[in-house]
C-alpha cells in the first residue's frame, strides 16, 4: 500500500517501531496471499484486520485488506463519496463492519444481500453485550489468520494489544462469515467470551438458514428451477406490467409462444439428462434473440413464452419470431450428441388480439398450433378464425372421448387378394366413427386428434378387442377367417409394454395369434431402430405376423430392414398409382418386389385400381393386392357373405404371376 504525503514512512523491515501511535494494524500485499509486511496505521479504533505482522515479521494473509479507522468508517456512513482508495476495497470485498460497543456504522448499497442479512442477524442476537465486534461476510471458505481463542491482533488506545476471539458462522449452505471480538481491557478474552461468541454465531447461523430457506421458496415460486427463467406466474405478472405501461404510452406489446419441435423424441431417445441440458441451451439461445428488457418465461415442458415491450412496430415481432426459428435450427451439441430441433412460434399483439395476459397468451398458443399444422419450423400471427377452429377441435376431442365410452367406434374390413389363387388372403381392419347422429365418419377426420390427445392408445386396444370378437363370431359361424391386420400408430408404438397391451385381448380370446397381423410404418421404426427391433421380436415371439406399411415413403436403412423380424412389405399406393405412366415408379415397384423376394418377405400392393395395374404386379411376382379396384372396405356382414361364398377374384386377360424362387 503506497504512502500518501500525509502518512508516516514505512519502517524498515524487522525494526520495532518506537512510536506506539504508529503501531501496525493491517498489512496489504499485491497478491491474494503470501508474505505480508508492516504498514503504518493509526492507533485506536481500527476495525478490520486481514493479517497482522508486528515488528516487520512476515505473516501469511488472506485476501487483501486495507487499514480503516472507526472515524473513517463513520464518516463513510454520511459521505458515500469517500468510497475511493482504501474504502473502495471494502466495497469490492463486501464487508460489513461493527464499530465499538456493537454499533453498526456501515449501510452502503455496495454491500450484498448476504452481508446485509448477516448484519441484521448479529444486531438481533447481540443484545446488551458491550464489546467491539467485527463481522466479515464470507464469499469462499479460505482460512483466516485470525482463528481461535486468544489471538491478539488489535491495538488498544494506549498502544497495548487487545485479546481477540474469532469464530466462523457455519450454516447449512456453508460458511456465511466470521465473527471477531476485541475486548476493551487486556486479559478479558476468556472461555466465557468464546462461548458467548459461539452462541451468537449459532444464532446468526439459524437466522441465515431460515432466510436462505425463505429465499429458496420465494425463488421456486417465481422461477423455473432448471433454466432460471420466470415461470408462468411471474411471466404473466410481467406481461401485466408491460400491458399497463403500453396502455399509458399507446404502444403495442407482442406475446410470442414458442414450442420446441421434436423435443419429446430427443428426450425419449437420448434420456432426460440430455433433454434437460437441451432446455437450458434453448433458454440461452432465446435470450440471444431479444433485448435485455424483454421477458422470457418457461411455461412448461418444452414451451416458452416471450414478452416484447415496448414494441415500436407490430411487424418487429415477426422479425424476432424468425430470429428464434433460426436460433433453434442450429444443431445443439450435448454430451457428445448432435441434436436437431426446430421451433414453432405463435404471435399475438396487444391491444388487437387481447387486452389481458391470459387472452394474449391463449391466442399466441393458438397461433403456435397453426404454425405446427403448417409444417412446423415457422411462425404465425394470431387470426380470429383460429379461435373458432380451436373451439371446434375441443368439441371434437370431447366427442371422441365420449365415443369410446358409448362404443361408437366400428370397424370395416378391406380384403387383400392373393394374386395367384384369387382368394382373400387377409383383411385390413379400418377404424370408423359412427357419431351421435348416426353418420359414419372417415378416419382422416379424427385420427390426428386421437394421436395428439393420446386417445389412440385406448382406442387402439379397443380395436384389437373388436377384431378378436369378430374373428370368434366368424369361427362360431363355421367360417375360416383369414388373418386380420391392425394398424399401429406411432403414439401407440412408443408406449411402454406395447406387446403386453396389444396381446392381452388376444390371449384372453384363446384365438390363434397367427390370425393377427400388426402394420407399422418405416418412420416409427427408424425413430429408435434398436428399441423397435426388441419390441418387434417380443411381438413376433407371440406368433403375430408383422407388416411394414407404406414401404418406400420413409427412410429405412437396409441394414436395419434385414434385422426387423418382418413377414410382409406393403408398397405405398403413390408408386402403384403412377407406375403405368412413370417409368421410374415402375422400376421402383419392380425393385421393391425384388428386394422383398431377396429378404424372403411377401409383397402387398396398396391402392390397386384397375386390371392393367394388376397385370403389371402379377408379371413382376407381387403376392397380394389391395385397393378399390378389387374391393372397398366392407362392414362385417359383407365379409361374412364373401367368406361364406368362398369368393374368388378372376384376373381375366392378366398373365399368370411369376413364380417365386424356392
């Protein structure tokens, strides 16, 4: 510490200072620790001692401190402009000091909340004890030079050393700080002093623990524990304040609702640890797209919301929406994985789209859902007609739930025809909904809602039970029904113990499992190929046949395709429809048939409409065909009639099918 022109010069190292008024009080070195040397100080009411080196002897010290007298501290309480030079160090280190007789003299905004709380705790626990106390707030666990009963490190007004006792304030969250006491008369520092100080430290510790717990509860009530962002409650509160300010200033406010596309797949596939880290990184990227005064909140799961206020122009919200989409489109690197997601953003504006926080957030949510329907990875502004669509969807969800309770779901069956014999080789069970008005609703009107709501899981199990009942009915009528295939959705396939849920009604019926086929598409299998292989093997072990539906439209790897325990491939109708007019489609169909033959799989062509298509398929060795050109989906009683008649389809004018190699 450099000497000012008004300070006495530093004494030579190792020389005792004759003038007791210049007795050493505190030393400072350039580094955070290391040898310390004497520095001149003022005798009397010195308060802080980082380390003491009497007579020039070197001493180890903690973080750098400066000598401060009580007069200087008291002046600081009234004149904050003196927080320069020596006093600035106190501000940086964030210490609170006690003057003689336990009188607190520092209450400066530079001191942090922890230090202020310590001061309050000591004030409450001190009582009438008459001594000089020093309180230091800990911002680490470094040892101090002054530790334990009997350390002498202060100087009384007459120049003699004062006894000192120092104890740490230890709480459940670590070391809160240090209490030191200097007694006014030499020799007073005894065991009772240490007991008093320890009791005081215990009181302070309990106070700090309680306040820390209260802080945590208050934090949890307002902030998301994972990302540190405001939760829904605090977000809505800040949005309300933004609306109030915008009303006064006649400016718009934008609410952006952000949903992370594909988050559930990442979470399910790579685990919750990766999912949590992904959410943290997403929060950081969202912060980079807005101003420091804007609000970002995490509402739940992978849903975030933003408040842009003040907003100069409404179209600026669209610019931010695009920035969010671009930010989320950049791959994330998490625990060695490269993770790809995207964002769907809905935007509502105050005052046009709502005058209160809940309405604005709801309308932004509706706009976000519209963005998802439009292909995801984009943003949409709220439009009034979205509200009508949302209400209609809610009503549809309600009706579909009631349909399950009221047995309004029915099945039709579409025959698959063997291209050699012309007989029915199998049936595909197709779900229909007969609503309260008796209308038969096609699946394209409601399947997506069943998927989104999760109703597809109980409805899917009901379908298997209905197929079991129909097969038993045919058998009891003396008929020999062919295998029946049931479509398995992606949502169903992701459920735990899928094989148990789907085979339970089959086991209960006593039917031969070989009468059942489950149809799955490529995308759901390739989402988690290894997991899919394990699930398929469990199902196959029950005797149930497995069919890969819509082959050619997904992204199957041949490496995995040969490992899936499949029985059949179904060529997607898109290839069949144009194969007579598009040479590429024709070659693709022929190649799929050849691939299936190589893998020893049966091939079914979907969407067959005419004799020319049948001729092509038979010529290239396709095994079965299905489509309106052969038979439409039929109610159970019509299938009963066909089975009873032993119906055979004739392929007049079509060449015989190519024989499959043995």
